[in-house]
């Protein structure tokens, strides 16, 4: 690789992981998001900073909804797409998703409050959770939430009581575990039997009988979520086959065909250019899923029910970028000191640790799941030689890593801005105040305009949560 080629590679903005409209300005050399320079965004809103490309999020929502609805219409049924709010939810994003024709999936009273504040039609909300409180259930029922997903036998009576009190018949689904373990991190695989969500599939007929015995409940169908960050459809194929396999017995209990099948979400995204080589197209996934469900129903001898899906990460993930400011850099020798080094690192004599002004408080995924991310210099173009870097945060944890390994220009220095791609999902929503670090704001960009959609926190706001008696001199006891 020539010096020019190496320089182009290090300065390239890969639009398979960054928002599709992100680019490096030809004159300024800066990363532009929504047509706005990275330095301008940081000057206006501070650093670190979450940035969400509104057009990218909306376009992805339309693409996923359109593909699923088109392919399932091809096999003779309807598809409903819920946006999984746990990936990233605020009032503005809930409005975007609703305007793009997606329903909203919530998993707590707080997420429900956000969706309602956004003006989302309650009938288009699904309420998940393995331990919904009686208060949350009552509020959801009273608000007119379209579907409550039952996660335990105890919830049957709780939801029935709330519906009776409200004088309505509440639509419910039953979450079950198909026993299919998605090929992902153990903590992201949610349909094997030994975990907290749902009930074993072999109890479905028994429990649906209990639901059918409650006059205040309207059973819509089974729900199953096999995991997250899934690229292949094999897991969906086997899970759908197992779920549909019990629909005949459920129809006998209900006296009618089961109207709906919800296969959850979990579609993966590319976090790095290497992953982008493996990421399937949305249209291909939708086509395979439709064929899987149609074939499973034909095998079971039942009509194809309506289907529902709950993508979150695949809608909002690529639309997000986090901007950081470099504080310090530190070269560390790899020779004889890194027994667990990745083979990709072995060609380098040293690793450059690049410390930024955020970290695990604004992106917990590397610490939780060993997640990989991709980083680029955001405030300038550089012709320097490549350096193997590890981008780390400012927290008192050795596991406080933002980017495990990537290549950056070797002249990266204090004061530079870095952009970490694909941070739209599960970064803000998992953020914390560890070490009393305030959460950054979230800014939406679109066609040269930027606006705050989630206000950042200040140290004064964090301090205000402490209850203490001030001292006369302005200190405290």
C-alpha cells in the first residue's frame, strides 16, 4: 500500500458504519454530520456529544418497515413493525418512528411515559417487561396501550384485574422461550430456557388456557425474542418452526386460529468495516423471514397469522455518532507484554492509548459485551503513518475502553476530535454517572441544522441530588 493509499484509508469515512450522508469535507478535512462540521457541533453543544442523523434514522425505519410489509404481503399476510425503544428513546425519536409508520415497543413505565408524551397513539404501543409493577400495568391499561406482553403466570391475574377495573378487554401476548440460542453474546441471547424472560414453550398451551379463561383478556398470540445483533436467519427459522408447531393446539384451546405471531427483533448492524462485509441487506432478511414463516405454517397445516417484529438497534444504531475530545496519548510496548494480543495487533511494536473525555459512562457496551467500534479523526485530515490505537475513557476502570483496536494517524494528539461510529443504540440508554461524570446531550442533525433532543447534565445537577446540610461558609458537613 502506497503512502497515499494508506492516508486515504485512514481518512476515509466508511458510510456502511457511519451515517450514509457522513463525509469528510474536501476543503476543511473535517467530518461533517448532517452537513455540519464536527468542530462546530462541539463548539455549540460541548464534548463528549451524541449526534443522531435524523434523515438516516427515518430512512432506515422506512426501509425496514417497507421491506417486511412488502415481503409478508407477498406470502399473504400483514406485518407490523414496532420500534424497540430500549435501543434509544426520547420524545423526538418516538415521534420520528411514529411518523414513519412504526409502532413503539416499551419496557418500563418511564418508556411508556416518553411514548405518550410524544403523542404516540396508545393503541400502537406494546408493553414488555419481566416484572411490570401493578401500577405500571394499571397505567398502561388505563392509557389504552394496544398490547401487554405477559411474561409470567402471575401477570395474567394482574392484567385481568386492571382490565376489569377499567371496564375493557385488554389485548395480550404471551412471551415464550423457543429454546433457540442465537449466535451472539450470552447476555444478548434471550430465548434459551435458563434466563429471566418468558416461559418455556412446552407450557404455552397450559398458560394460554389460563389466559383464555379470563373474560377481560384477549389473547393475540405468542411472542419470542431469540437475541440481539443477529446477522443470519437460521435462528429465526428454527424458532418460527417451533412456535408455529404449537399454534394448532392453541387454536383448539381458543376455538379459533391464533391471529398473530411476534418474532421479536435482534437484527444486527455493522459496527466496524470488517463487520460490514458480513451484514445482510434488509430486503434479503425480510424475504427470508417471510419464506420461513410461510413454510413453517404450511408444514404445520395452519393459516399464516399476522406477524410482528421489534427492531431497535437496526433502526437507530448506524444513525448515531459520538464525538470525543482527546486528552492524553500514551504509547505502550506490545512485545512480550500482551499474551492475549489479537493476531491483527502482532504486526505492531506498540499500541497508542488515546484517552478521551468520556468512556464507559456514555458507552457501556465494550465493557458489558466486549463490543467492537470504529473510530476516525474528526477535526482534520492527516497524512501521518498509521498507529495501532486503543481509545479509552477517563473512568477509574481498566475496562473503560471505547474502541478496543483500530488504526488512526500516528499524529493524533491532545485537543483532536474523534468520531466513534454506530453509537445510536444502547449507548445513551445504558449511560450512567459513574465517577460523577454528567451524561452528554443528544443532538439531532438534518440538512445543516442541529438541535438538542436530549439535554445534557451538569455537575451542579448531579450535586443537587445529594441531601446535605450546607455549612455557613458555603461548604458542607
